[in-house]
């Protein structure tokens, strides 16, 4: 199963990151929600620090490029197989760093990938 870290998760149900966690869960994926504000999404606690998460398949980003800079080392330390840059999160510097480490980089919308069965 593709364990996914949702970086930038929000307890606000109108946010795309919140919807992504819900959609991942409803499609049978394991979701780890990491965000700025504590809370929960469908019983999944939003973690507000940077835990060591093992066996990460995908990190899906919901942080703008400026906020991502604080998390470069953390993101890369999780050694995901891929990073999804959702609309508005495109970051050529992080894309390059990830590619150099053999991490697949995808510019896409997690919600659309899930809805069309291409996740």
C-alpha cells in the first residue's frame, strides 16, 4: 500500500489538503497528515512536528515554495519514491534536489489522480 505523507495538511474541511487526506483514506491508502495547526481529519491526527515516518511511498505537497524551504531536509530524509507538487506548490529547486536523489517528481493534483485511478 502506498503510504502517503500529506505535507501542509489542514483541519479546515474546505482546504484541498484536507480533502486529499479524506480521499486517500477512502481509497484505502495510509495517510500521514503533517501540518501547521493541530487537529484531525477523519480520525487521523494532524502532526505539527517532523516525525520520522518509515516506508513512505509518496509525499504530496500543500505548502507554497517559500514554506517548503524550511522542510527540504525533512522531505528528503523520508526517502519517498515520489513527490507530488500540487497546483501552486511547484518548486524547481526542490524538484532538482529530489531528482538528484532518485526521487520521482510529479507535477499533478492528488485529488485528480485519485479520482481517475492513476494515483
